[in-house]
C-alpha cells in the first residue's frame, strides 16, 4: 500500500498558505493607509480581487478540468503563491509611484494560486485511501482556521517589534511556507483524480448539485459574514474597544472555527446530523447578536458562531462527495464556486442593508426613541438580515438529511 503521509502534510500546510494569502492584506490595511495614503475603497478592492480571482479559477475548473494535468498544477501552485507574495513585498519599493497597481497585480497572482488550492486540495485528500475520509477532510479545513490565528498573532507581534514600516520583511518570512510546500509536493506521489466523467459539469448537473451548491453558498455566507463584520459590529454596536474586539472576538472566532474542525477530524461522524445542528445554533447566535446589546453576550455569541459554522463548508463538501461519487474535480470546483460566491455576497448584503438603513428617517426616529444611535440600529438590521444565511442553510440540510434516510 502506498504511503501518502507526505502528501497529506503538504495539503495541510497548503491550508495554512491559503490563510496567509487570504488574511495578510486585511492585517496590513491600516499600515498601507498610513504609509501610502490608500483609501478604504482601494483597500476593500484588494479583497474583491482576491475573491474574484478564486471564483474565476473555480469556474474554469468547472468546465475545463479535463484539460489540466492535475498533479502538475498541484505541484506548481505553491510556486505561484510564492511569486505573488514576493511581488507583493518588493513592487512598492521598486516602483514607489506604482504602489497600488503593484498590490493589485500581486494580489491577483497569489489569489489565483489560492483558487487552485481551494479547487484541488479537497479532491486530493478525498482520493487518498482512508478509514475515515471525512476526518481527513476536516483536518484539511481546520489547517486554514488555525493558520488565520497564527498569521494574525505572528504578524501583530512581528510588526510591533520591527516596526510597521518594515512590513515587507513579514511577507518575506511568510513566503517560507509555500516554498516548503513546493518541496513537499515535488517529493510526494499524487494519485490520479477523476476529471473525464464530469467534464463541463454536464454529467453531474441536476437537483443534487443545485442543492449542494446552495448549501455551499449559505455556508460561505454564514462563515465569512461573521468573520468580516464581527470586529466593526462589536466596536460600533456594543462599545467594546477595537483591540479587545479584534483579539478576543475575531481571533477567538477563528480559534473556535479551527477547534470545531479539529474535533470533527478526530472524533467526528454522522456529518449530516452535525450540519443540521450546526446551522440551527448558528442561526441562534446570529439572532442573539442582532437583538442583544450586552457586550459580553455579543462577544460570546461571536466566538461560539466560529464553532457552529466550522463544519458547514467542509461538511457540505463531504455530503456532496457522498451524493455525487462520480463528480470528480469538477464537482469540487463547482462547490468551491458556491462557497466563494456566498463568502462574497453575504458580507456585501449586510453592508448594503446597513447603508440603506442609515438613509432611512423612520429608522433614525426609531433609534432615537429607544436610545440607539442611527449607526447602531443600522448595523443591527444588517446582522438581522444575516440570520437568513444559516436559517436557509438549516432548511436545506433538513432536506438533505431526509433524502439520506
């Protein structure tokens, strides 16, 4: 029997690589604003480019996966990541008049690599013979969550020591992660993955795919809405200081996200039941944050949401693989597209709703009547709309569980 331990470790560390490229820009937002005078909209566009680049890779693999040599793409991806990160670090110094343009180019490059990882790592792990494949999948996704915690803590400590003006050295050090992964993949044997049976997505397209796609959409929206809005929500609505909200709230949200996936990776079973109850409790915690003003309660709800949403994304991949065993790489690509779309749309919907509420005189009068600021009540309305994401996921998981019985 072939030994795939090195391959599994390479995939897990690739999950950490994804946490680097997905979170390094937000960690440095204020640094870029202070050093280069970038606007908030310019900084936000870097996140949009990140998600759109990944979504493009998802769609390309949904229709043309049979055109790729999967093993070569997997081995080449960490080199693309390394290139993007190095350019991100050096272009502002080499071209000081083209700082933002350099950030856009390098972000697109390492985001493309993240898209390859998102599409290919899950089917690679699924293709490795295992007594408990669902646990291996959970470990893969837990690596990302723990990576976020590590990146935030390491970046904060490193920059506080060397100074924020030396942020390029942080990026240079972090490139050691994808470089290490590149060497590991070169030595590891990668099993053949199915692409031909589902070329273009035609052979698996049907009700099962649509339902699983929507599950992924709401899973991505449930996870990323809280991840992206919790800091601002805790600060503006409950009055919790930003430092406390970020370190205790946001960091512990990522920690409980990783804890949930790690626990399932070690002890997990009956994923459909886990998904159903996870979405139910996620709905409850979202509702608590939307309707409660107590800072401690909101903080606890934020942290616990990390735990309850932890299995929604990887768990949906597991039931999709179970329901569509011949889906191959294209199925994982379509699922990744659903998750990325939800991760993009969910937080944006909350922001749009909150902005609309800010323009409403009726809501302004309501806020004044009950002792709220207009901004507080607007963000609460946005969070109340976000309750729909785990709620609709609950309905879909009920449908999926009934069909499996």
